[in-house]
C-alpha cells in the first residue's frame, strides 16, 4: 500500500526528486563543464548582461549528520594506509588548515568517536606545521579512498563564491531579484518511510487537492512572477545571478560599500540542465570554451538567445541573507568554508567534517596541489569516493581557478583512531 502511494506521488511530481546536495553550491546540479578558461577581461570591468522582461513564460524547444558514517557505506572503498604513502603529507603547511579543523570540531565534538581528538585540538595551541603533524598522527589514522573498480584516482573540480553588485530595491540598473524561500514550497522527506530513499526529498506546491511540481525557472522569471513579494535583493547581471545559483552562495556589494553574504535557502525541485553542455550539443560553443567565462562571452554576443538558454534549465535556487562577519560561505556542515582548505565530498564515503588529504594538480598545469583539506560541503554532482570539489574562495580570480579546474587526484580520509570500522 505504501509503495503504491509513493508511486502516485512520484508520478505527480515527476522530476521533483532531489539528490543530496551541497549547500554552498547549487543543489541537485552538475557543474558547468570545467575546462580551460578563456582569456577574458575581468568581470568587474565589463558591462552587465541584461535582457528585457517578459510578460509570460513560453516553454523552450535526508541529510547526513556531521561525523556519522552513513548506512550503506561501502567500507571496502576505505583502505588502511601508512602516513608515508600519503602523497605530500610531509611537505604540506598543515598549520594553514588548522583553523578549518577547529571549525569542523565545533560540530564533530558532539560525536563520540571524534570527541577526544576535537577536545585535544581545542585545548592545545598550534604554532607551526610540525605541531599539527604531530597532533594528527597521534589522534588520526589515514585511509586511502578507492573507486569501486579498485582505482585510486578520481575527478577533482573547483567552485567559488561569486561577488556581484546589487541593491535592496529594484532600479533600472538592478533588475534581477534574489528570492527568499517561497511560503508555498513544500518539501516531503522520503527516508522516514523508505530507507532506500535516504537523503532524497520531493518538492512541490499544493494545487487544489493535489501536490504539483513547483514553478520552473521560466514560470518564475516573468513580469508578474508568482514569487512577487519574496525579493530581498536585486542584482545587475542576469548571467552572474545564474552562476550564483550554480555556486549556491556569494556576496552582493551595495553601492554604499556594504557587502552581503547570501546562501542557499532551498530549491524548486526541478531537474538541472547544464547550459554549457546544451551550447556544446547545439554547436554554439566548443568544449574548451564552455567555461563560465566562455558562456558569459557567448551571452554578450547573443543577447536575444539568453532567456531561452537560461529557461532550458528549469532548476531554480532560493537564497537567504547570512549573518555579518562570516569568514566565508556556509557549507553543508554549517560552518564557514576556508578558501583553498575546504572541499565538497560525497558523504556516503566520507564523514562530513572529516580531514581529507588531497593530492592533485593546479588547474591547467601539472604543478602539484597537495593539501590537508576539510570535508565541509557536499554537492549534487559530487558522487563517488574519489571525487571532490575544491573551494577556491571569493571573487574573480577564484572564479577563474574554479572554472578551469578539472584535474585527476587521490584522496585519503583521516579518521579518529577511536572510530571502529566494521
């Protein structure tokens, strides 16, 4: 009987099933193709991309608790390793990751296997890399992450925190709203009744006596929007706003100089369509130009096609204003991400908040990038044990690095010695 009810609900909502998501990035999405970035002028010096409003829409042609090892984890993908086998561990400036580790411990200390390690971290002052290395070896054991086929390398991409200009009121310059979570958006958790659907949820709205899919991007982006009244900020560039939704968080700078952190609040439950892939499939961009910068340049040359392109992705993200004084955007762990020391991972294989040592290369070259990172975020496109999204920080240069990053790498998760694996 319950399975019959679930089938009916799924048929009603169609594509509104959402995968586990990264809160600092667009939930349920895959990133735009991350290949070599074009040599574009810095974003701040270019005029904003703006397109006319439209009157109506024309269709175009549960969460895992921090520190817990989730049920269904394939422990066979974790191989005990020696510290000598962790590539770059002896050379990294581990002290640079200490602040991120303390941020993780603010959450992990509530989990019994992590308590001793985190209490020791909070209690002892750390002054240099040697002290951090000694502490880690005392309290943690390394496990190399592997793929299901036994391989040890996987895809490492990058993401960042966009910075754009905006206003708290709509003006001719600031025309594109950031919406708060709508009051009529309903989320249905499925894991309570169906453990096999853990981490998934249905989103929709009540229409009469039935649950219907929530409004798509095209239905929202009209002059008489069904979300009217939920605007809390307005920005000047429609493509920048689109990429803000992909990243899931960012900063909006007001004319008076105030900078506002905005973060993911929810998503409409509609499926994500990569506009970069769509442009490649249509023959309008080659794969090596389908970076964020390349897509923006295409948009400047094809203003009349921009709205149809964006509406081809029905997924839509809602935001909230974050508290002042944050050192970075909030990740899925609920703590600020540290530039170049935080990563998004698949929490089916890595406990959220855990230290992870990453061995990869810098974007577009073979220079080693070997660092102690903190698994403080998740992402809909981050699937698999040897898979990570590297947080580059905020602004234009961080965006260039993130847009160009598509490397291969190895990963070791560092688990407390008190955590007993089956």
